[in-house]
C-alpha cells in the first residue's frame, strides 16, 4: 500500500518535501496537548526525523503513517496512522489535522479509509484508539467512526508532570 483514496482526499506516504508543512502544523500547543508522542515546540528536523522512519515501518508492516492531502490541489491537511501489532492482530489508530483545516470532516474521512484498510487489507480483528478525556473533538470523530468507548485507563500516562487518564475506544472487524 502506497496510498488510499477517499471522496475528497488522497492519503499518501510523506516525503521530505512535507517537512516544512508538518512542522508548521505540529508546532501548535493544541496538537501537543491532545497527542501522546508529538513534541512541542516542534521543528522541521522533528518532522524529517519522523518521516525518515515511515518507509521502513511500512516495509515491515509495523506502522502506516499517511499524509492526508487534498485530492485536487495536493495541499497537506494532516496525518493518519495505523500501528499494527501482529501478535494480537490489532492496530492502533492515530491522527492529527492542521488547525486551519479543523471542522471540515477530514479526520473522520481519513480515519474511515484507514480503518477500512485495516480490516479489508490487513485483516485485523480490531482497531483501537486512546484519547485524552479533554479532547471532545476527537471523541466526536471516534463516535462518527462507530468506535465504542470501552473504558478509562486511569492515570495511564505522565504528561508535563501530571498523570492523565486515557479513554480507550475500539472497533471490531465484525462491527466495521
Ligand atoms: C481531533 C482532530 C483530529 C479533529 O480533526 P477534524 O478534521 O476537525 O475532525 P472532523 O471535522 O472530522 O470532526 C470533528 C468533530 O468534532 C466537533 N468538535 C470540534 N471541537 C469540538 C468541541 N470542542 N466539542 C465538541 N465537538 C467538537 C466538530 O464539530 C466535528 O463534529 P461534526 O462533524 O458533527 O460537526 C483535530 O482537532 C486535531 O488534530 N486535534 C489535535 C490532535 C488530536 O487531538 N489528535 C487525536 C488524538 S486522539
């Protein structure tokens, strides 16, 4: 798999040329606050280092990080990722969209395509997501995707010196 297509979007592999745009979008405290692994401040070098792992991860079928882009103009809107755990035959979904493009349904449309890829192509049994309670926009995306809230992982991660709860959402292939 090199790319996926939806009504409005092409989901493709990132290239080094995306480094500047990724840095511009991710250097945003509102993205940092709601994600587990994105640093802040975020530099172009952070973006290039991240993009540098993608091809090997894809070849090893370990992780698919795709650029969410406009089908017509090619503009970069954000990212959707699927991290696969072969032993358990499940995968974790993640996404971010640049703030200028929020509220247009791009995260939902991109995540839908990634979930379809997970079930139809990778034959995974389950896709799950972990999300901070303080992130109603992502909660809405997950509801639109039909993901079920399965429980709360209490004080599961430390962020900025505080232990925070994570909400656990899941979707089985039989429900997808
Ligand atoms: C979460 C995020 C990916 C959503 O991207 P998006 O492209 O705007 O998502 P969509 O447009 O598909 O859907 C967002 C929904 O949340 C709703 N929403 C936005 N802010 C909200 C809020 N504060 N409270 C309740 N709902 C909210 C929108 O109205 C929309 O619902 P609608 O389609 O019924 O109107 C984006 O806000 C983001 O990148 N946030 C920072 C990173 C992040 O949180 N990643 C996910 C980690 S689990």
